[in-house]
C-alpha cells in the first residue's frame, strides 16, 4: 500500500456512522444524553481539613497546568500531536451573584442558578444542598492556537479542518477537564458538578433568543469579569474571542479576582462607536448586520449546513463555522484602541464588591 493511501486510511471512512465521539457530542449538546456517570461524593472526607487547600489560586494553577499538559489536548490526523488550546484564563463567580437571576430573564427561565444545579447533585449523593453563598462557579477560557485561527481566517465559506477538529475534540476535551477536576473534588469530599455534562442539560428554543442552553459558559465568564460580548455574540477576552470554555460549580467560597465591566460590549469596536463590522463582512450568510446585530437563527441554519461539509471533507461528525471570530480585530485580544476599557488584571482583588 502506498504512503498516500496509508495516510488516507487514518481518516474515518464513514464518519456519520463511525465517529462515535462526534455523534455522542451532538446528542449530548442537544438532549443531555450519553455522558459518563457523575462521580460519587466521598462522604467519609466531608469536613476533614482539605489537602491541598482549595482556594482560587489553587484552581487557577491546577487548571492551567492540566490544560497545558493533558494528553487529550491534541489534534487528530492530519495534525496529530498539535495542541488544540493554549494557556487558559480562569475566573470565579460567587454562587449567590444576583446576575444568575438576571440570566433567567435574559437567556430563559430554564437557565440554572448554581444553587439549582447543586441541589440536584446534593440529592443524588444524599446530602443537604448547600446555601448559594457557600458555592462558587469556576470558569475557564481556552484560547485556540494561532495556526488554527490563521487557517480559519483564510476560509471564506466553511470552517477549516483544524477549526472543525477544535470544535469537536475541543468540546470533548473541555468536558474531560471539568470531569477530572469535579471527580477529584468529589473524592476529597467537596460537592461539585459540571452542569453541561448532566442529563439536565437540554437546549430549549425561545422566540426571542432562539436555541438557548441551560448553562451558558459565556454569560458565566462575563459574570467572572473575563470579557464582554461582541457584535458576533462571541465573547471577547484579553486573549480574544476564538476560544472554547468550560465551567463547573463547587461547594467552596472562592474569591473572584476580576471586576466585570458594566458595559457588556466594552471590548467591541462597533459597540464603542468605532467603525468596524469586520465580523459582519466575514459572515457568508449576512447573519450579522448593523441594524439587527447577530441573527442567531440564520447563523444556526448555516452552522447545521456545515455538517455534511465537515463530514465529506474532514471525515469527522461535527458542525461549525467561527468565520466571524477569525481574521477580525477581536480575534486574539481586546482590540488595541479599547484596551483602556479592560478592568482588572488577574490577582488584583482591590475592587471586589
Ligand atoms: S469584529 Fe469588530 S464589530 Fe465585530 S465583534 Fe469584533 S470588534 Fe466588534
Ligand atoms: S458563526 Fe454564524 S454569524 Fe459567524 S460567520 Fe458563521 S454563520 Fe456567520
């Protein structure tokens, strides 16, 4: 067999049948099915002095190390060995932050508060649900690599191959990271849950906002002060808007280390009165306009149509796009002329409310 043929065989031949990871991911995202069982709480360890000390710096350090060194933070053929993500940002939100009630109004009444999802986990483990003020949400933002961003920025119609792999393997990896941290905490007697990997995770359709998730990492990252939203609805951080995120709830009081900007669009040039709309020009279906902002329905339809394209060309079962988040001024950082709008740096606790 020739080298070319051998290499081609490393692709899945019938991804709509054989890419089990992709199919499970799609079902899980919509219907909350197919996730591994939740870890059990080690009740024998409850109340014992925690070792290590689970404070905010511990979470920041552990999550950064895990993401940078994890063997699953790797692309598949033909990019085998390349990293999917660079060093993450990590942030914290208090469980009783009033924004969680606001999210029920903005996103939909089905969006969990930390207390609601934690009550489910507590019930499953036969312990009393903790009060909201005794819990926190940990959120991390994993920036996509420069190679993947450059490759997608060169695309005009459909996502690039690295982008498609990142969309699928990156989502699975994000769940792996949260599951491993949650499992470790539960083994140490600390109640924790990752809401987007439970059977309760079901997307719902609302007339005003379209398909909406019951646990929005982006909104939680905003609450943690990690960034703000752009015209394209992606989340712009100090490492840009081309990333994927994860988050989980823990029964610990963790000190937030950033202050969120009051303006939810503080890092978007167009919203801040500069002429930009570069994201709108990148969109192949005009789903972003000055008049109506981001049209989620139009965008979703395009993304669904990318599934056969990725299947046929990249041999994986995934949909995606992200063209408007690459090749734009907010791709890899806060746009230069808006940096002054950035609030606190990590570790600065001076204006915690
Ligand atoms: S490309 Fe420009 S208008 Fe679009 S989200 Fe980024 S900064 Fe805002
Ligand atoms: S993600 Fe949606 S809005 Fe952005 S370019 Fe693709 S179709 Fe357009």
